[in-house]
C-alpha cells in the first residue's frame, strides 16, 4: 500500500531523529528525486537528480562532519503533497576542524508515496 504524504513525513522525521538519514532516503525517496540546496556547495551542483546523487550527498555529509548534537522539528504540512521539517545541527566540519551550529528548513514534495523533491533553506 502506498503511503500518503503525511505518513511519509512522519516516517522521514522519525528516521532522521534516530540519525538514520540514509535509511530515510533509501526507503522514502523516488529514484528520480531532485535535491536543491540554498547555495551551490564548492565544487558541487546546487541541484542534483536521482537517488544515487542524493545518497552521495548524504555520505559526503557523514564523512566530513562530526555531529555533536542534532534535532528535528516537525513535520509541518502544506496541502496534500508537501511538508517541511526544521533541522538543527551542532557539528564540526572535519577538514577545517570548524565547529558550527546549523539551522535549516527542508521542504519536501511527495508523489505516489515517495519524496520527489527536497529543498533546503538556510543562511548562506
């Protein structure tokens, strides 16, 4: 049975609270998902398409950051196909040994029980 957007949202937030962000992508995202950052990361594209590309972004984050604390608020619903969550991280970027607190809003679009688009909003 296909999950509706509210079920997808609750499951995604639950997995992220457990630190299982990669599992959330593998379980809840469409193969053709589009992921858009607020700004273009150095040497990267601002938008990537496909589950493999999103998993690579996720793996890069995990490999390059030591997370000291994190939280997820939400989900917050918008119509029948969108939801948002607020993420906060206290993390050290390993290559520069730079510790920072990050706050971002993520907006997700769901079709046919899968996340087809994610957009991240944060202070650039």
